[in-house]
C-alpha cells in the first residue's frame, strides 16, 4: 500500500536545532544528527531541515551539518532555507541531502527550478510556497522572505507553474494557519493537489491527530509536515500513525 | 570487497554512506580487473535509461558486468540499476538494455490517485523465499522514487511486487543476480537489513 507521509521539520540555526514559536525566543534544542536519528526511530517518513541561520557568513556550516546527518540517517531528507543558486543546490545535494526546498529564490528566478530539475532531476527539487488568503477572499497570494512579503501573485497559478517548470514536489505552507494549531488549510491544499500531478506536502496549522486526518482526506495532501507539535512532544509520531491507520489512512508503521 | 560500478550515476554517495555505516569495505571503480576481482558488485543508478547505458558502453562496462554475473558472484542493481539489467524501457525507445534477464520497463500510468513519479513509502509483497529479504516481514515498507517500472518476463525471477495502480516488479532475485527498484539505502532499518543480507552472502 502506498502511504501518506509524516514529516517532522527541524529548524536549524548555526548547525544546531532550535525551537521557538514563530522564530522568536529560540532555544537550543540539540544536535541535528541526534534529533534526526531519534525521529527515524519514532517512525518519521522523511525529515525537513530548515536553515534559519541569519548571518550569511555561517551558511557554509549547513553543508557540514548535512554531511553529518547523511552519514547517520537512512531515510530521505530535504534541506531548505537560503538556497539561491544552482550551485547552492549542488552543494547541499553533494553533501548528502536527497532534496532541496527552494522558496523565495524560485519566485525571483523561476528558471532556478527548471535548471535544478534538469541538472539533478525533478525528484530532488521541492518548491516551497508560503501563501495567505487575500483579504477579499478571492484566492491566495504567494509570500516570500519567510512569509513576510506579499509577492502579489496568485498561489494556485504559481503552484501549477512550479510544477510545469519541473518541481518534483510542492511544500505548501499556509501563513493563515501556521502557528494556530487549528488545522491545515485544507481548501487551498486540495485545490493545488488536484490540479498538479506531483506530490503535495501540507504544512502549517497542525494541532491534533484529527488535523492530519483532515489534511489527508479533505486536503488531498500526499504528506503532512509539522514542527513544534513533534518537537514539544505534544504528539508522538507513533500515536499519530496508529490513529491514522485506524481511520483508514495508509501509513508506514 | 564490494565493487561499486562507477559510470557517473547519481545516488552512489548514498549507497556508499550505507555501506560505511554497516562497516563494509567497498571500492568505487570502473576498472575491469578491480571489478572482476571483487567478491560482490553493486550497480547503482538514478537518471535516464539511455544516459546510463551510453555511459556503461562508453566505459566498456557491459562485458565486465556480464562477465561478473557469469562468475556467479553476488550482484545487486539498485533503482535504475535494476531496470538496466532488462531488455528495454519505454523511457528510451530503441535503446538496448543489458538483457541479463528478460523483461521490459514501462511508464507508470498517471491518474487522479496515482501521481508520477512514484515518490514515497510503499509496501513490498514477497513472492518467494529469498536471500535478499531474509528476516524481513512481508508487506514491509521501502522508499521509492521512479517513473518507470519493471515487468519481468519470468515470474520466477520476481522476489517482490508493489502495487501502485499497476503491479511493479519491485525486487528481483535470480541465482546470483539481485535487484531492487526501491532505495534500500533510504529505507531505514528495513533497507539496511536488505543491504546487510546482500553483503553477508
């Protein structure tokens, strides 16, 4: 049985895992390799490392971290945050990541998607889209720079364009839902998932087991990502998967 | 010593990391003697059927691979490395595969519920008593990334099947020839056990 994927996201700053709420009051939460190995043991299907290191001086440290993770983790993992060029993509993949997540840079330079897909294969190009509902309710706009800047383009159209350019997967984060713990944005997730023929990972808003069930049924997502819920041990991956299984969602257990 | 056949394929590094993790000795090589002297050989692969075969032929590895397999020493193909062992693929019409075993690779038909490429965890239904899957429970989950799937001609060569709209022949075992469509090096403990089963032969 093909399964829905559960993906914990680890926020990384200066090669350490950090925890915080909405990127403020960050506290050190340990070594990325140790955390990754633990998540693997708990049954995570994949991991996403989001590098939020502020200073560009320290960006090379992420390559070293990726190498250490790759030597010890034998499930797929994606690295995102600050990836701007094909050369950045190459460095991260060569260090051992299976996929890279590209966000703002893909908006500014959509060719980055097609060039990376051509050079390294679509399977390793995840296009991350941060989106927010327009105030008039007519649709969703794309945001960049960590969800701070409204780009003024329609998210549904951008998702289809990213797919056409060669993205292998889409990571859809709802800025409306993110941090609320009131559930994923199932409406736009389903719209995008049904319009593209590549897997869609839903992100933002996970607060309970039921939210995951909803995003897989109503939201038509292929995978669901959460950060704080898993970090703060509010929900164990095993319990979540048992619940999904009991509700007829195929998961790896 | 395990020879990893070097024809500039992708995913070599992740296979090497898994072997290192398991403490296995390996050599990455395209040297004929070095490959033939090895106890086991691995043919990795990510990319297109044609590009891979062009490189294999450019480096004069076709005969080396066939000679190695004829020596009855264990041989493992991974992902595209499985597909290359068969006759042809819809991905690259007219390009001859290595034809070590009979069969063809076809494009996975996409539909509303079946997205292509097939990315993610899917289960393997074991088809026979196999050395590769020793100690692995039936319907275990492994990680896939591919758009083309194998239909082997001889059902007795098929060690595992996977359902994804179509029946994928996801693992092969024929005498000393082993192959997986999925990525054991990315399939957590199940995958490491499969690699260990191979290296322990």
